[in-house]
C-alpha cells in the first residue's frame, strides 16, 4: 500500500500543479507529500519533478511516468470496485453513530434486515443526541440530521426533512394557533436543551433570512423522544423534524403551524470521514438505508 500511496500522491501533485493544492485535496500537509515524492524518486532512481519556490515542472521521464501511473490507479480502482460489489466478500465490523430516537426507530431497527443481506458483517451502534467525532471515537460512519459543516466529512443525503412547529389539536383549541413568530412567546414551547433550549430560540426563515424566534416554556430536556411524547400529550408545542411526526400528522393527532417560516434544509444525512476509497460495508449500509427511507409510505408507518 506504501507504493500505491506514493503513486497516488505523485499523480495528485502533478494534476493539481502544486503541493499545497494537492495536500488540501488529500487532507495531509505539503511536507508529507514531499516526503512521499522523495521516496518514490529514490526507489525509482530517477528525477520525476523539478521543484522550486516558483513552482514545479515534470521531467521528461516524469511526463511518461504520469500517464502510466494514471492507468495503474484506474486499474486498481476498477479491481477494487469489482471485488467490493460482491456482497459475500463484505465482512468485518461496521460501527455506526446516530441520534438516539432516530437511531432506535430508523437505523438500529433495520440491523437484522441488513445483516440478512451481508451475513459476514458485525454491526454496533452508538445512539446519542450529542455530536461525536467519528474519527477519534472509532466510528466508520454516522447519521446526522441537519447541516454537516465539518470539511473533513463527506455527507450523503438519505431523505429530505424539515423542522416544523407542531402541537395537538386540543392544545391549539385551548391556546389558539400562533400566526406570527412573535406569537411563540405566548405559548408553552417545549425545548430540546442540546439545541440551546429556550434561551437560544428556534430558527426560522423569514424574507429569505434565518431568524431566531424567542420562545419560553416550563419544560425542557436533552432527550428528543421524551420531548416528542410531551408534545403528543398536549402539554405544549415543539420544534420537531418531519421524520418524527409524519404518522401523527396523517392520523390528525398533531398539526403544524407557521409552516411558511419552516427551514427547508434539515435533511437526514449519512456522514463518513474523507477518504479516497469508501469501504464497501459503509457504502452498502448507506444504500440500504436510502432504499428504505425512499420506499413510499415508510415515514407514515413510523
């Protein structure tokens, strides 16, 4: 694999035109790429690239070697893709992190079905509403709801989702429906403390701009499922994801308000660390969840 890394680094530097640009793409430092190229040239016994403060230039041998290197990398990718597509060869341990309530209902709940397709795999789940560092804590992938800002991660959308304000018909019959964002201050807004609680407010889209609406209430918690149950009991109103309430909405047990202010982007996403080759076990699990989530009627069934 050392020779592959050297070859790949050489091609990246040649194609990007600089060590800095290639290092940014690879997620390493320019010094590391420099050492890899030095090792490659030393092993081959030839000069592949002239380097100076003004830039870099391939030697004649470097130009010839670049074409062969590209071809070898393409062949390697083709072989790996062919092997990885054979599900019987997918084995090992897949560690997944996911939000607690969502993970119980829509990730870990499908473990047996996935393992029937890939019997040589082992699955483990970490279900928490805290955002974990996948790399330092040893997870192959995670499920996130909302925007993924970390440039070290790749995010793949599994299903579109929004966050809306909802409550029971009985609650709104007693207290009336909020018509403006300012009306929320007069309602019992049940807050999720991991999202800042009542102090931070709830975020909406008004006139194309994100705004935080001030909210207050007599209950808050760090457990999304508990908060959801309070909303269903009619204790107050909640700021919830549409994935969580579709069944209740369809049955008329919950209704939404202020829909015109709902943030459009709060999708369910699979995330994994930036890497050249996506492990087959991760790719197959992402494809499996995407297939399930996009089955007609899935979310209404809960």
